[in-house]
C-alpha cells in the first residue's frame, strides 16, 4: 500500500468513526433529519459549504476556464455561490420559521399532499444520480493513486458513506462536513501556495494570463440567451435545492439559518477562486492538455511533495464524500417523510426513524448500482439537474411570498416545466430549453391560478353587479 492510498484509508476511517459516534445520539426523525435543530453557525456554515463544493467544483471549473478563460460558461463557481447567498438573504429564515422537516413539507402544506409527492418524484432522481456520479468519482480517484480496482473502490466508498449517513443522519454529515471542509481548504491552499511560490508570486501569475481570457460574458461561440441559460440553471435550479435547504432547516434559529447560507456561499466563492486562478494560468504551465479537467490533478502531481499530495487527495475525497452524504440524506428524507409517512400517518416515532434510515440505505444501494455502470451516469446527471427544477423554482418563489395559486397551479407549473424542458432538450433541440421551461412554468402557474380564482365558490366576475 503506497503512502497516498494509506492516507486516504486513514482519512475515510476517521470519517466513518465520527459518523458512527454521532449516531448514538439519534432518538427520532427530528434528530435524524434535522440534527434536532441544534446546528450552530459554524456547523451550519461548513455543512452548507461542503454540501455544495463537489469534486466538479475543483476539476470542472478549472478545466472549463483552462479552455475558455472567463469568457465562456463560468457559472461555476460564481453562479453557484450566488444561489447560496440568495437562499440565505430571501428564503432561509422564512423556511426555518415555518418549522418544516423537509422542503417537501412546504409543497404539502402550501399546495397539497399530492403536489408534495410530485415534487419528491421530480427531485429525488437528481439526488440519487448525483450521488452515483460522486461515488464513481471516488472509485476513479482511488484507482488512479493505487492498484485498487475501480469497482472495488466504488464498493468501499458506497459502503462507508451509506453506513455513516444512515446511522448518524444530519448531525453525522454536519460534523464530518466540518472535517471535509477543513480538508478542502487546506488541500487547495497547499496546492495554491506551491504553484504561486514556484512561478514567482500571485502577480507573476496574473501577468501570465492573456487579457482576452479575463473578459467576462464575452464568449464568441455563445449567444446572449445561451449565457443567460448557463446562469439560470444554477441560480433558478439550485437556489431552492433540497440538499442545501435540509441544512438550513437544521439550524438552531432563523438568523443562524440565514447567516449560514450567506456565509457558506461567500466561503464557496472564496475557495472556488483557487481552481479559477489555476485554470487561468494553466495553459502557460501545462499547455496542450487533451483533457482540460486534468489541469488541477496534473498541477498537484507536478508541484506537490508526497505528503502535500496526500493532503490534496484528501481534499478531493472530502469534496466527493460531502456531496454523496448530503444527496443521500436529502433524498432519503423526502421519500421517507413526504411519501412513506405521508401515506401512513399512523406510524410511530420509531417507525419514522426506521423509515428514514431504510430509505437512505435503499437509495444508497441504487446509487451504488448506477455508479458501477458506464460513464453514461454523468449524462443522466446532466439531465436530472435541470429536469423539473423550473417548476420547483416558480412554485417556491410564488408560494413562499404570495397567496397566489393553489394545488392546480403547482401541478401545472411542475409538470409543464419538466415536460417543456424534456421536449426542448431531447426532441426539439432548443439552445435554451431551461429558460423556455422556466417561462412556460410561470405562465402555466399564473393561468391555473386564474382558473382557480374564478372557479372558487363565491367568486364574482369583474364588472358584475350584485342583485338588489
């Protein structure tokens, strides 16, 4: 066993032990899904940050900027950081005060139980598929740094994450997220200072960058609408993501929920600038990469000592594990609380906890099976991330801040948004299917709300006169 693999094994064992230790304090569903609403500002901030900061934030954003500079699709990390800040400023405190257990509760209480189940049907596949891709990424990282077969590494990763998430719930993932978040910070900072020290300082790095690569929003191969589309997907599709909302619902107060989301977004933006910087100077340091997403791993291999490389690998593993446990817990909570418990309201507290844990295990097994499949999992993720989120955003914004629309309006928006996006993406070949789905979901919601208003008992059409 080489030193890097040994470091990864020790790191994973620590995560596993912490998760099992925390699980001893889980008494009911509230403890499991909301950590008993005991998350302080530090825990809540780090768990929001670590949930969002996946391996793709490190490798994907750097690779994209390596290819196009800031002129192309730069939603990562900028738009994703912005959506966390928006969640904190406008939604977090309001959601927390409503005493929801999951985001699905909002759809049940504001619209109907049927709408709540439709919401679960639309968003849970995204979480499971996302977890599958991250588990596969774990296997690929381990197989690169060792002789361990990818499928064996995938099996180990899935087992570890599923067990500590199923056992410890939100508190376990929050505590491990602190470890993972710190590992991310340290790993990326070690790489940053190693590269900057070698090239002669930060200013020397800036001087290396072609000024054309620093021009924001000027991609020659993208129309204005396509640029808007690339930012609308993370902002509208992720601002009300179930994974992030699960974290802020576990905060100890409304102000903690708000501040944790804002600080998590700012931390995400700050740390995310490191891969951006490395991607910008990458063509000068490692020109002609066939796969641009290899820029950060290549720099780590070329510039870091063995110990520092172990730290960096731990950072990548952290990004992966924090995303997997968050996705599985959020998806499991939605299925158990908003489907199983909703259909069986007589279930006792012990039964609710068992349902939540069993669901997390079941979804973890599904994610594991998907992770063993080919790279097509990543294509499924691209589909799942956009599918259905247009209607969720419309229902969430209008439903939280106004009394406009009822269950039929929500059904119309959720179904129209999903169907129109699917048609535009796969059948019609539109260049901006998400924007179109967002607009049609809004129109469907408003038209259905108007119908509900006119069909309501006692409604008097405009201009009519009461009889004398």
